């Protein structure tokens, strides 16, 4: 059996949950995109509940939410392609050496790549929960369960959208850093 050195990256360390642990769930939960989506995921279903339109809202909105979440996956993959295309070995090494604030393991580059994966997973979960909500409205009229499902659907689709907006900012910052790096390299 080959032993791993401290500075080697094992394949299992690139798993989603290992990277999530490195970033910490607390950091994700206190982020603006999560909190704003969470508030919308509570407020909108409560308003629908009070207006007695939860089943209608689910029927009308879930197909839009599914389409929107699928689009967010495509946008996320496109952003990742831009990051990979702009990343030459020297620049990647510079970002790999940079540690994110408050993190003991990992690098800025690892975090950038992780959040593209994370965003895609959130969008995928949004599709799944919207399909569940859309199906459940066909078999039940339980207003409480339908309101809960609508809340999850709204939260996930909004989190998906806000997460991708965050990724657009990340892609832009990556491009700006790349430009700054090339400018300094020329001097």
C-alpha cells in the first residue's frame, strides 16, 4: 500500500462532502444568497397559504422552476468552462497557494471549483423537489404538506438563481485577477 504524503491530494479529498466540510456549512448558511432564498422560501408559501392558492401556485410555477433550474445548471457549466479556459498552469499554482480566509485546508482555486459543483447540485435538487411538488399536488389536497413542498421548491429555485449570480461574480473576479496577474507578469 502506498502512503500519501501530507502535501499530496488524494482522490477521496476531492469528493463533494470532503470539500463541503473544508468550506464549512456555517459559511454557506450565513451567505447572502442562502439567507435571501430562505426568506423567500418562507414568505411566498405563507402568502400563498393565506390566499388559499397553494395548489394553483404549485401547478403554475413548478414547471417554470424546473426550466429555470435546468438553465442555471447550463449557466454554471458555462462559467466553469470559462474558468478552466482562462487557467494557465502558473496562474492556477498562484491560486492554489492562496488560502481562503478562515480556512486551514484547501485553496482559493479549490473553492472556486467547488462552488460551481455546489451550484449545480442545488439546481439539481431544485428540479427534483419541483417534480415531487408537481406530482404530490396531483395526489393530495393536504394544504400543510403542499405549502411545505412549495416552500422547499421556492427556496431551492431562488437559491439556485442567487448561487449562479454569485458564480457570475466569481467568474468576473477570476477574469479580473487573471488580467492583474498577466499585467504584473509583463512588468
